[in-house]
C-alpha cells in the first residue's frame, strides 16, 4: 500500500501543472433556440484569451485563499485523508502554504496531498508557467461548439498538445465568451506519468472573483494498476484579492465608467464565498 501511495503521489503531482495556464468576449445578442453559431474562430478565441491573460496577470498583484485537499483510496483497504491549507500568492511567482489542519491516513497525507503542495510551488516559476500554459505555443486548438446555458455562453475548444509531455493534457476547455477566460477544463495527461497508473481523468472548474477567473475545484480520478483507484479533490474558497485598482481588468469596466476595487482586507475586497 505504501508503494502504491508513493506512485499515486507522483502521478497527481504533475496534474497540478495542467491548471497553470489559462483565460474571452462577444456573444450574440439574440439567443436562438437552435444550436448557436460561434461568432469567432478557434484562432481568434485563443488570440484574445492570450491577450486577456497577460492583462489579468499584470493587474493581479496577489491573493490569498483557503483550500481543502482530500483523497480517498479504494484498493487494498480503504483510506482517507484531508488537508486544509491557507495559501497566499504574490505576483509573479511566489506562493506560500500554511497547513492549518490535517487528518486521516498518514500515508496519503505524506505521499499524495503534501506532494501536491510541492508540485504547485514548482509550477509557479516563469519557465514552468510558459511550458504548461493553455496557448498556441503548447497546443493545437479546434472549435468543437459554441454553447449557451444558464451559466452563460462558452466556446468549447478541443486541445491537442504539440509535444508528448506528462505536464500537458489532452481534452477540452470551456472559454467564457464575455471575458475570454477558461471556465472549465477536462481531459487526461498527454503522457501517462507512471506505469503504475492505468488512467487519469481530470475535471477543473474556475469561478469569477472580482474580475478574475480563479480556481474553484479540481477533481481527479486515478485508476491505479493492480491496486484499485483514488479520487482526489481540491476545493478553493475564501479568496481575498490584491489587484491594481487603477488599471481596470479587461472586460470588467462597468457601464458607469468606474473602475473595479479589489484590494484585500479593504471594504472593496472580494471573497469567493460572497460571490
């Protein structure tokens, strides 16, 4: 079991990288009953998304959040572990983690959940962000459909990595048609990170907080060869933002012409639980 958890920890570690790169506008005023037609091509969507990403990265000086990491293993015996963390980010590449509570299997805590924290620290470097970003440098894009639902309008893009790497993924992304921001991504690693891993499925959701699209949840199902499966989830909440209030976020300037206020700790601060 200990060896299996070590292999699982190594597998899950690389999945954090897939969420490192991310971020869209214009959708038809007339919502028709039939299948909507996408106003833009995949190339146009990706170009606008990349431009908005740069702007948001410039405006977001930092943020803090509370995260809950949870792992359930079912195989040679059932095991469960939970880790609660206070995370703070300072632009461009500094992340600090403070563990506030932990419970459950010591093996899962040591070889899976704590390894995820280490992987995320590593993924924040400029080199690693560029290598894993959802942009034309790393992926081929194709437009699958233009989707409208109760949550809004989205371009659904298929992604094929340009190189075989365990740090890239193959699947789909939902790009918000107003902000050109990734709202959801699902798929699998472009390369199996370990022989011990039979298959991996990833489902990552984002949520708009004070003009920025930040992580809301990460659900990963790993089928471990010969040893059952594991479900790992990360819930992200209690966001407090520190952003450049003098430079409005692209796509977020209100009709009145006022600029967004989003300084952490001030009355204008934004919390995910308040959205």
